C-alpha cells in the first residue's frame, strides 16, 4: 500500500514526529550521557580507564555498525514491532547493568544489549518519519534527531541526582523502567507501507489459495453441505496460521510436492544460488560505491572524526575531576552543555546546507577543523569555564551528523543512499568504538589526558585535511554542484534508516 499524497507532510505525520522524538530521547538519553556514569563505574569496579571505556564506546558504536541489520529488520517487520522489541532490549540492558558484578558484564549488558536496542530505535524512527513526510522531510528528521541531544541534556542531570539519592544501581533500575515507555511510543507508529514480511505472507497465501481452487477436494470435504460457511472460515484461518514463515515455507512446499531426495536437493541448490546472486549483486554495488574518491574521503573523515571527537563525551567529566577544576558534581554537567550545543548544531547546520552557495562537504570539513582545534585546547585549559566553552564548540561541531545524509546523497545519488549510508555508519561506528579505549590507554600509560587529547585533535584535523583535499574540483568533476538531494526527495526513501 503506497502512501497517498494527502497523508504526507502533516496530519498524523506530526504525531509520528513526536513519538519518534520521544523514542530517541528515551533510548539515547542514558547512552549519550554515559560520561556521568563513567566516573562511578571507575570507582565501583576499580578497573583501568581503558577497560571501563569499552562500555561507553560499545553502546555508541554497536548500533551504528549494525545499522544495515537494523534497517533490514525495519524493512521486513515494520517500525512498530521493531520499536517494541527495542524497548525490551534497552530497558532489559539497563536493568541488567544494575546487577553487574564487573566491567566485563557491563560491556555485554550496557554496551552491546543497550547499543543494539538504540540502533533498532534509530532505524525505526527515521524510516517511519521518511514514510510520512516528503517536502518537509528535512525538518521532520531534524526534529526527530534532536531527541538524542535533548535526552542527553535531561539524563545527564537526572542521573547525577538519582545516583546521589539511590546510588548507581538504583539509578540504572529507574532509567531502565523509564525506557519501557518506548513501547508506548511504538503504538503511534501506524505503518503506511506494508512491511516485507507481511507482503511475503500475503503472496504465499494468495498462491496457496489459487492452488486450492484448482485442486480436487478430498472426500471428507465433499460431505460438507454447500451452505456451510464456518468450515471455509476455519480452513482459511488454518492456511494463514501455516504461513508464518516465509522463505522456509516456500521451500518446504516445493520439496513436499516433489517427493524425492534428488529433486529436493535441486530445489535447495536453486534457492541457495538465488540467494548467492543477490549477495554478490549487493557486494558488487558496495564495491562500486567505494570506487568513488569523494566517498572514500568522506568515510575516512567520518572515521577519524568519530575516533577523536567522541571520547570527550565520555571523559570530559573525569578530566574536570582529575585536574581539580571542580570539587563536586555540577548542577549542569559538561555532558549536558555539549548535548544542547549538539542539538543547536544539528538544526543550524541543517539549515545552512540548504543554502545554494554553501558546499556541504566543505561545511563538514570546516566543522571538523573547528572541533579539532577545540580538542587540542582541552589539555591547556586550566579553568572549568574554559572546559564549558570548549564543550559548546565541540558539541556544536558534532551536530554535523545531521548533514551526513545530504552529503552522501550528493556523492552517490539517492538510489544508492541506503547502501552508502550504511557503509558510512559502519566507519563512524568503528571510530566511536575505538576512540574511548585508545584515549583510556594513553591515560593508563602516561597518567595524564594531555597526550590523549593531542592525539584525538590530530586525528580530527587529519580527517578534515583529507576530506578537503580529496574533494577539490580538480580531482573529481563527476558530481555537479547543483545536484541537490532535496530535488529528488519525491522518490521512494522508505528504506533509508540512517538518514540523519
């Protein structure tokens, strides 16, 4: 069922925006403010900073690395079931973390379980938003994605208060219970398009019904009176119940009819060959995407930016405490300040990239350059006010995540946006996952954050230089400047799960 133009860009779509905004707030609130929990875990488990940093890095990186799988789940089952399931994962992971006996258990419960749940929420909310909006899609996606930043601002202060009142375990139990409200958000996500899972069921049901019409009925069915409708209803329900599985059911029907091991083997080989061809085609398309020099440069830049710019989210509170810049917990933590700046950055950069004479790639490179400078100034800052200012600058520059989909569309086109953005998010997730442990290793080695943040700032500056240099017009003239992504937004974008 294709969405009609009357339901797009308004009406129930704004309810979808509110529900998706709240879903991202509830799911990403604690992971985006994990820097508040990090010093508590260091004190509770007495592990090294590098080992403890894996918890925060995995919860942010796993969801991005698994974004292609999360997108496939949304395509096949729909946004509502996926959001319900993700609510169970996020809440369950947070509650399990309250009973963690060591950091290794936290890596699984908080890092992997909560991280995968967040990835599913991200894919589901952005996909359902794409379905309900066309001309105002950029505005809708901008509002939805700010939910992560607003959640980080609220949860950073809330988790500080909950830790004081109920301890670390009580804090995790309460925010885990609050995360169950993701199921309520899923109730608003009424699908416009039937998911692939149900389309396959419907096709199998129609095929089975047509076969039954031309088959001779059994002798027992001939004894039933023609006026009886209850028997027909029961038979129809039985057919629907038997069509729960999709590919396995089709293969079973074929093999059951052929009644022979040789023919069964041929049928299995045919299905396997068909699947292999689809995989080979997908891999070849990914190979072609990575042949584009601008796309490779963008992937490297996103990796280096994630590697260097994410650690402050996790370590900035510990930096202030280690250097003695703050004696007690601040009412508004540095994580909250950075989160609000990120929210503003997403909206401002999203509006700037729509201006005709602004090049989105160079705008991204400029934000990387400014963020790298802020990172290099962290070790030489000796006041808490200075850290607050640097948190604002770095948070604003981190809002460049909102323009990644526009840049990707400009480089590879809308037809390959899903695959290209999945590749990009893999590089970003990999950088986020490696960044905090690397910074933690530098601290464990030198007992200081200075060398660690010099390394982080150097990585970000290197990424900005590579992106700027390899996307100069003299290298590649294949992508004209007027190839704007908003011109093509009337195309089908239901499968775009990671667009902002």
